[in-house]
C-alpha cells in the first residue's frame, strides 16, 4: 500500500506541475493586465499538455565539445532528486512516515547544487558556466540559513518527523509566535529554488538563460518539471512546519504557490552582491539567533515543567 500510495503521489505531482505552469501564466497575465493562455481547450486547461508535446518533439542540438553523458544525466538527476523529496510527503494516515524527515530533506536539498554545477560545466558554454558559478554560491549560502531555521524548529518541537511536528501544533500554530522566522524562511526558499527576485543563475539579461542555456527539447522540459516540483514541495513543507498541516494543508500549499508567482510578477531581480550580502550579513545571523532562542526556550520550558 505504501508503494502504491507513493506511485499515485508521483503521478499527482507531475500533473500538479503541469497545471502550476498554467496557473503561473494566468497569474502573470493578470498582473500585466492581459489574459493568460485561454485558447487550447476550455479556458486553456490543455495548454500545459500541448507545451509538453511541443517540447518533447523539438529537435535536440548538441555541441561538439560538451560532456555528452553528463549533459544527458543532469536533467534526469534533477527529476530524481525532486521525486525523492516527495518521500517526505505529509501522509495523514502515515502510509509512509520517515523518522528523520528533516535530515533527509536537507541531504536531498544539498544535492541540488550538483544539478546546477554539472549542468553548466557539461554544456561547455561560458554563459552556462557563469550561471552555474552564480547558482552554486547562491544555493550554498542560503542552504545554511535554511538548515539553521529547520534545526530551531526541530529543537522546539522535539522531533525530526513531519508527523510529530504537525501533531505538536495541534493546539497552536508555530506561525503565531514566529512570523519573522516565516518571512526569513520564505526569502531563503526563493533563493534556494532560484526563483525571482533571486533567479541570478538564470539571469537572461546578462547570461542568456544561465546554467541551462544549452538545454532544449526534453532536457529543458525535465529541468522545468523538477524546478516546479521543488516549489510545490517547499510550499507543502512550509505549510506543515508553520501551520500544522492538518485540515487546511491544501489551502496553505496553494497560498504559498500563489505567493511565489506574485513575487515573480512584482519584484525586480536582486543585484548579485546584494544577494550574497543579504545571505551572510542579515539572514544567517538572524537564523543563528533564532536557533539559540528556540533552544533556550525549550530548555527553560523543560526545567519549568
């Protein structure tokens, strides 16, 4: 039953990725005071499927000096990591429950660095390599802050399991006491998933398309699916660790997905030196302070009880 549940979940995730792209184009369209896709099928519902068919039917171009095997491997590796993320899905009836879910999530997240680095290096393009260098430094920088915030919440709830963290919030959401932590967490997620305004590894104004500039056809489609699958997963994790994940999980996941799109449609891209300064001079000290704060609160609560 666990295997069947997970296979069904993966199918639903891939379908969700398709409709998330449609949602993004619709939201960005209305932000620009225009209509999004509305011609293919009823109100454009079949647009994502036509895009997938178009991408997988396109011709694939290979450069003479690229590292061919690694170039082909990177999109598949990114999709594999995204699907591994979903082993941590919050099952209400515990079809699959991982005791050290937070540690597992950080391990998989840290592997995402290699997708950017290998994708840019194997392309043998200076633009792709510059994008890979940018993405590598950015993801590593914000990974530290994410880990600090997660460890603080683990100290506070007393467990690495998503189910236990959710049960801990059955009477009171962590969000109400730690709104500032949620804001910093969400900013770090934007940088971790390479989304606006921190999409410096894909800065088309100076790097054409960043680390994935040489990818087309199915390679680009698979990288695209992995990126959006990661966004949906991070929205789900945020909903669980800050809002308990019981009852209103789907509503909060959709809210954070929508917030990703609104940020993309309204904020301009950050300058790279300011991005790194934000990570090391503001977000990291705040994360360390909150980690120590939560640890001390837990210790005092333990001795007072």
